[in-house]
């Protein structure tokens, strides 16, 4: 196992609601990235946090936001949920400074928006 | 055009077959290259890094051609346990990963 945990494992919400997903990084890792994986697609980069600051963002609207805490755990918040937000949300942690950027993924949270 | 494009799947092969996956990327600023494996409804896991000199790990061989912006993965002597989706991944400085859409492999007895 990677040592990266996510909660909850599954979640069902309705359109317009808000959701918070949580990620606990592998010990010693100071950087966390979030990805959205729609059915049949590869993961898409949402954003990355390093030392509690956003450190890069993909092509996602501002209603996707995040936080990183001093213990390097992280949250992904999505406001005003839309049907297309239904996906597997993955977080990945790494230790900045690793020469080959290996990221370790958590098991994901499967979000269904009705 | 997608930043990372892979062969459309699925690939259905018998046990013992050799199978090759191809991938192209569009951004020449890409820094590192990987193949990840993803089992059904699970998280992606690093299979191997990819270098210009080519690298081999048992039955798996990966190759990078920076001039052509092309990445390949060769699996020899396929096993049933190789059945999974294989994701071509390009990394940028800072750790942003760009994934291809994945190619599904199904190895049959």
C-alpha cells in the first residue's frame, strides 16, 4: 500500500450541493496533488499544494478549491456540484525534491452527482 | 489535440503474447515520463519510469524518443495478471502529471 488514504470512499450528492473530500499524505511527503478521473478516461490534474499554498492548477473552474494543512493532509472542495462532476477523485502525494516526481496515489473517492 | 495520446484499446491477447503500447505527447517542455498501471476501480500505480536510453524491468521494456515525442511500452510473455489499463504519463517540473486516456489490456487463457 502507498500510505495515502482518502475519505470517504464513496459519496452521493445532488446537483447544486457542496462536497469536501479528504486526503492524508504518505509520511514525509510535503506535496499533494488532486486529480479527477471520469469513467473511461485518464486522471486529469486539478491542482497541487506545497507547503499549504496552491502550486499549480489545471483547467478546472474556481468552484474547485483546496486546502493543505500543516501536517500535509489536504482537502478538495467542490461547490455548486454539476452532473459532470461525477468521477473518481484521486489524491497523490510526493516529497518535493525527488528527482523523478514519483507520486503515490490514494484509493480515491468515487463521487456520484444526481 | 490532447497533450498525451495513447493507442485506443482494448487490446485482447492470449497468454504468452507480446504486446506493444504507443504514446505521443505534444509539449516538448515535458520533463519526466512514466507508465502507470491501473486495475479496475483502483488507483494508478507506477509501473516504470521511461528513459531515452530505454529501460527494462523483467518482461517490461519502455522506450522514449524525445525527438519524435514518442513513448512505448513492450510487454513480453503476457500473463493473465497483466490485464489492466496502462496509462502513459508525462510530468512537468513541480510534479504536475498529465495522463493519457489509458489503453486497456485483456490477457486471455
